[in-house]
């Protein structure tokens, strides 16, 4: 479902992020990670009062308009070589279900974005965009709470 068709104000989202060149980034207290060039999927929740406005904040970080680093993903989005290409949204609280489903089809990256749950990670990698996009859409379609 495209953003223009979206009317629900909150739920679970996955950001699709391109990193065209290898980079070593420090993700706050989580430490330093060497990232391969390719595509990254970050799954988060937008269940509070602002709902999917959280994605707008992520877009501002990616554009360089917001320097605050509150979440692990802010360090990747704030890297000048990365690009927030798109997002996939679901109007349900299925954040951990999506992240777990992505563990089966994409490469998990560290222990990032999962400090408040039992998941291994909420950041996943694929070399090519079609593989990443297909896996994310499938995970959003099949994930359970």
C-alpha cells in the first residue's frame, strides 16, 4: 500500500534505506558496526499519540534537518551516504513479529533497535532492493503480535 493511500494514524512500519557505499558507523552505546553497501530494513512502532508522524521525524533526520539521535536507526539515517527510500506500514502492533519474520529471509544486523524487546534485532540487510522489499512486504502481510 502506498503512502498516498494510507489513512491509519499508527501501527508498525519498516523503513527501506539505501547505503550505496560501505561505512563504519557508531550506533550510540550499541557500539561500532561495519555495514556493507546495499539495502537495510528497520522495523519500528508508531503507536503513541503522534502515530506515523514518527516516520516524518525519520525523514528529517535522513535529510539532515534533525541532528538528534534518540534511536539506533538515527545513526544510519544521519549518515550522509544513506538514503531513506521508502517505508511499508501496517495498522497493527506487529513490530516484533515483522522483525522476527525478517530474521528468516534477510541478514540480521547486530542487536540494533531491539533494546526494549526480546528480538535479536530490528535492522536487516539485503544486497539488492527487490529482495529487501519483497521480504518486508511479506513480513508485514503475515506477522502476528
